[in-house]
């Protein structure tokens, strides 16, 4: 195996691990956020509309960060391979 092939394989594995970590973190964060929002809605039903809107914005931000992390990992991999 050449040195370039080892570097390419390691960068692909690293990019995969970064994507895995980003997806795991976003999923955990979304689950925690939604669960706490439902608890808050049960305690204060009059504020449920405001809580739901804030929850949707926060979930969207979590998912956007996950997508950005995945793209950065793939771009780093493309730079190393090229």
C-alpha cells in the first residue's frame, strides 16, 4: 500500500466518524429538546403556541449545524484526496 492510499483511507474514515458524531449529537439534542418542550406544554398550556414555535426554530438550527458539519467533513476529505 502506498502512503497516499493510507492517507486517503484514513481521511475517509475520519469524515465518516465526524458525520456519525454530528448525526448522533443532533438526534440526541432534538429528542431532549422535544421532550422538554412537551413537558413545558403540559405544565403551561397557555404558552404552548410560543413554545412550539421556539421548538421548531431550535430543531431547525440543530439540523442545520449537523448538515454543515457533514459538509465540512466531506470537503476536508476532498481536499486531502485531491
